C-alpha cells in the first residue's frame, strides 16, 4: 500500500483520489491527471494552498508531465474519465494490487514529478495503457475492466488446493547449460525440503548471475517461477512471481541512492501485505551492474542488511554482466557477508547454440529449415552482430520472426506453398534480404582501383602460409606465420573492403575455416564495469574463430600512457592472448590513421610482435578518384561529353592540400558526390529512351558544392547483410 510520504506534490495529488484509493498506481495517476486538468490560475492557487514554495517552478514541472504523457500517446480526457473504472476493478484483485502498490514508497521532496509518473506508468500493464491511448474510446476501457474482474473473480472462486494441484505447464527449454543444470538440481531437491518442512531454506540461498543481455535470463526466471508454482511453494501465480529492479546511479550525491531506497521499501511492503504462510512471496531480479565497485561500502552493506532482514520469504537474484570469474567471486563474497548467495556464470551463447535455438523457435510456429540452411543462418547471425547492437537470443528471435513473417505473407499471396513448411536455402536468402556474392576473391580484387601493391603484400603472406602447410605435410615442421595485420591510412581508402576480400580469400585457400567477416570499433572491446572488458573482448574473438575480426579505429584502445585506469589497456591484453592462442584460425585486422596506429603498436611490444604485416593504404590520386566516380556512374545513367568534361576538370583540379590531408574521405567522398549528383538529377525526373536518368554537367557542379571532401565524424553505417563488397 502507498503510505504517507515527504513529497508535498504527491500528497496533493493523492487528495484528488477521494474514495478511489491511492494503493494502486492508477490512483496516483488519476490524482495527477485531475491536477493537470485544472486551469493555470486554479492550479497555482491549489499549489500555493498546498504549501508548495516554488509555485512557478512546480507549474513548469507539471507542464513537463503533461508533455510526457502526450509523448506516450495517452489521451488526457480518457485518463480523467476512465481511470475510475479501472481502479475499482483493480482493487478487487489483491495479488495485482500488491504487485503494483509499492511503487511510490520512499519519495522525498527532491523527487521529480516526472520520475513519479514514469514509475507509475512502468508498473501499469501495457495492455491497460493501450486502452487510454489516442483513438481509443470509453467503451474500450469498460471492456478491459471486465477482463480484470474476470481474473479476480476466477481467483476468488478457485480453491487454493485446486490451484496447487493444477496440471503442470509445458516445461520451458533453457539453452544455457549453467542455468539448466541449476534448475534440474533444484527440481530434484525440492521434495526433500518439503518433506522436512524446510521450504524456506530453498530461497534462503540467493543467486548472483553473471550474464549478458539476451542470453536467457528472462526465460530462466520464467522457468524458475513455473517450477516453484508447480511445486506448490509460490504464494502467487507463476506469472506474478518475478519483480524486476534496476539499481541505477542517477546524478547527484543524494539522488543516486533513490533506487536502493525504493527496493528496501518494496521488500518491506511485500512482507507487510503478503500472506503469512510458508511460501515464496516474490522473486526479485536486481540489476546491480553499476554498483559492483561499491558493494563493500557501509551504505550498500546497510541496504543489503535491510532487504535481507525485511523478508525471509523472498528469493533475491542479483545480476551483473558476463565478467571475469575472479571478479564475479569477489562480488559474491561481498554480498555473502550479508546474504547467502550462489554465483552462476553464464558465457554468451556460441553459434552452435544459436542455430539450435533458431530451429526450435521456427518449429514452435510449425516451420523448419532445410539442412543446407545452417551456413546462411550463421551468416544472418554475423549480420546481426555487425549492425552494432546484438542481444543474443533476443536478436536471433527477432531474425526468426522476421523470416517467418515474410514466409507466411508469401503464402497468403500464393507466392509460396502453404502445405510445405520447410524453408529452403534460396528462400532463406530472400527472407534475410541478403545476397551472397559468388564472385571469387580474385574477381572482387579485379574490380578495385589502386590496390596492386596492397594485393602483393597480402599474396606474399598467403603464399608463405601455403608453403608452411606444404612443408608440414611433408614432415618438415615450421611455425606458422602470424596472419594478423594492421591497415593504416585515411578514411575511404578501401581498408574495410580489402579486409572483407581477405576473409574470402583465406577461406578459399583453406587458411580460415569459415571466412566470415566481423566488424567492430576499438572501444567496443571495452567494458563499462570492472571485470567486464576481458570476457567482452574474448566474446568478440570467440565469434570470429575461423574468420576475420576487423577492428576499425583500433587506436582508440590506447588513449594515454599515463591513464592506467582506462579499460583499453585491459582489452589489448585480452586481445593479445586471443591472437596468440588462435593464431591458426583467426585473423585480426586492426585499422586506423597511420600515426595513431603506429602509437598503438609502439605502446605494447606484445601486440606489435603479433602483427607482422602492416599495410599502408595511400590516398587515391586524382585520376583514380575520377575512375572510381565514373565506375559508379557506369551505364545506369545517360550523360554527354560535357558531363564527362566537368567530372575530369573537377578531379584534375583538386588541390594537393585536399587529397593529401589526413581527413580526406577518398572513396567515401566519391560515393557521396555520386549520390548527390544523381539525387539532384532526380529532381528533374528526365529519362532517355532506355529509361535511364539523364545527368547534366550542372547536376555534377551543384553536387560538388554540397559534398564535403573530409570524413564525417559520424560513425559509418555498418552493413546489415553479408557478402557485399
């Protein structure tokens, strides 16, 4: 229940609740909505009478709340008239009231109103908020309220023994071996604890789970809740058992402990308003990622003592990212001073587990993939990782759902046989919206300009490796040359394209087993918290076994020789170990500006010794830039000699200080110029007899005026597909 607080504006909002009760967040929301519906003069007077010292400041704060609600597409009139309908039904549902009723505890005078409203909205079901959005009607709210009444009615009429003896739900499949083993063991020992009347001891041992987002924690929590509910040990239904708490670190000395205060109050109120029986009241998932370095401080110890003493009927699950073993155990030891905790370290899922998950996910919808789809599915995973944001099983699930959406849409349009539920490799390529470039590495190289000397260095290394392999086969043991490389030069000189071709060429020559291409930035290897960097770096490398790991802007790993606390140093150390341990089946290519990359290699002799091949990518010459531009134009457009003359005159007249500048964008500049040229021409919408867009010299001249020759500070867009060069 919501008790009195030290927050004056919250107490003023509660006065509008009248007989509606503020024990659910809908009640508090209703109070604020009523305030926001007042005229400015009336609201100012109300605030003044309520002893709000800074009336003008609070008026602005409340206006911000109104804008915030509007940004959520919520209709103020529906909120004002419809919340009363929902609240009366919500109060008939004791479990739900308890679940949502502790959110606003512990607010003091410094708590911003928008924080309160955000907390309220976060604790109202999404399906409920949907009926209050623009375009909804009061009848929608009434219909929704009846579903609340139905749930409550059903719960009140259903005897406890009947709920406890309900047929078990279908087991939830857990893909992490660590988490699956924990659940299997728990399933075996529960009967012994129940037989002796010692159920409380089961949740007296909390968990510390080290796991990255998207690697199965949500599924594990669902399975854990189901297990306790089916064993008759849960005080509420399985889908109501878990509460998630993220302990943030907001700005300000006092405000940063706000989430800890809220957690302590919530745990206390679960005790106060829960049934006093020997059952598990809640599982609280607590994200303490931002606090791993402060767990031994007196204040955090006091919070741990408070939540532990408040409720012995709660299972605490502390969560941190995937970290080094020693760091996780240090965190475990810090918490164990107060709360018994068992550490579970969950490594990120590998390709084998991902592929297994993909097939199971598809099977749930009644579909399957042909046997020859694995390589394409794995390439799809590579594409997901290369787009800059990968969340494990979550990202892969999104990919599968997108594939099946396209497949079922084709069935509806009679483009696919609805009776055949097996997706072929060719269909999969289409659904993933990727095209596999079947050209050989030599064919790809033939289409590049100004790379002869670069190719010569690459071929020298590859031939040396082939000789070593041949001699080893003949009984003459030779150490394999290191295949790691460093590409230096300005942006747009073809470093990324060449790295992609090398991945393909090394696969063709049998040097790499997979030949996939993974692209990251240097700082991507660095973690946010102590102990996160090494496993994060190892994770990227593990994905790239058998492939090329391309690290752009690698020089960002070395920022200062005097900065001993920078995580870049730790990333370099972990990277060196991976480069050495997997030197035969992983090629790391680091890229960046020439001087910066030189400083990086000089900063660590171990790194320098493992990168034997350093290739400089010079800026393109004037004639090469012109050749690249006209190659992009190709025969897709119609143009005359005046257009060609304008192009030649422009590139031939580029000043030395432009094309020799470190930040000259080279090929990237040419591509921008090309796109701007035909973009300007497209405004005329003029075509020749072959339906080719006509380009004029004036189009090109206008494009040169709006195209910057220097590389943008904006990060380049990572390719979503694979095989594109």
